[in-house]
C-alpha cells in the first residue's frame, strides 16, 4: 500500500511539474521591438534581464523615430512589419497613436534626453557651456553635422535661428540620415556633431563636449508603445512596464539618459 501511495504521489507531482512547464512554455512569446538610437544603449542593457525574468525572447532592431529612410519607425509600420513594441521620440509616438498604428493607452515615457555636442577624439575642445561659446564654436567650425531625428530637426529649424546664425550655417551644416552623427565626426568629415547624448556616448573616436546650454536646450522624451497589430499585447505591456520601472534606472542613467520620472 505504501509503495502504491508513493507511486501515486510521484505521478501527481510529475504531472503538476509538467503542467507548470507547459504553462510557462505556452506563455513565453517572441516580441519584436524597434528602438530609436537614443534609447538603444539602455535597451541593450535591460533586454537580457527582462528575458530571464519572463522567459520571453526579444527580437530587436533599430530605426529613427521619424523621416523617410527605410528603417524609420513610420516607414516600417507603413510596410506592416510584424512589430510588437516601438521605443521612440514621444511626440512622434503620439502621432502614430493618432493614426491608429499604436495603442493609445499603452504609451509610456521611459527616459529623457538632452542634446550634446562632440568633436573628433584629440581635436581642440571648444567651450559650448554658454550660449556665446556655442555660437562661436558653430561659427568657427568648418563643417557641422546633426541627426535626422528630433534633435537634428530642432537644430536645423530652430537653434540656428535662435542663435542668429542661420545664414552663416546654411552652407556648412547638414543633416545626417540613417547613421550615427558621432561616426561622421570620428571620420573627420565634420568639426562638430550634435545628437542626443545617449547616441553620442557609445561612439568610439570622439570626445563628448557635454550638453548644449540650458537656455537653448531641447529636452527629448523617449516613450514606448504597443503596435496596434501586435498579437502579444500583454507581453508587450510587460516589457514597457519593465523599461519604465525602478529596475531600469541604473541602465538608463549609465547610457546618458535621465529616468522619465525624475
């Protein structure tokens, strides 16, 4: 009798364990994520921990928040790529929500970013800590580059005008599509490069000068949202919650960003 009871208990425990494993396996999904470059370093650091905690797998790629290049988030969604989560500039994400391409109530801020400037490694480091210093650095530079995302749009359409040097910059400043600005500077193709600090920081071969002055700074909020066609919206929401959680703060800060809630 004792032997039979022991075997029954073993069978019950084995069935329960199999049931749990089957449930976990059934719940684990593959999430396709596209992140803007500004949040990429933080996302790369956080992704493996999320995968370990949830059993889900992240399939990640990168693309600008706006523009007409092939990898830009709006272009990808226009091609109906199978994407579950997008991480991008907040106001560009809002536009996609208004178009019905992102679930409106899924939007959540994950980080804040400042615009910074960089020079080629070892080159003279102009003082950009004041508005006058920034203006002089821009006028002295032979060539200036900036990104094709939020920071670059602001520099091209507003910053130069606010500094009163739009005419002087017209012939020597240009937007760089689909490539990190820091890489252009590292090759020596420009004296000064401007982009989100979190996008300049990982690039080798440049010296980061710091953020541009507060008086002319434009803060960018990066937000995450669930693509309306996602078939894994619960898992997608869990990822967004994780990226916006206290657990994410160290990686966000280390990447050159500020936590969204700070």
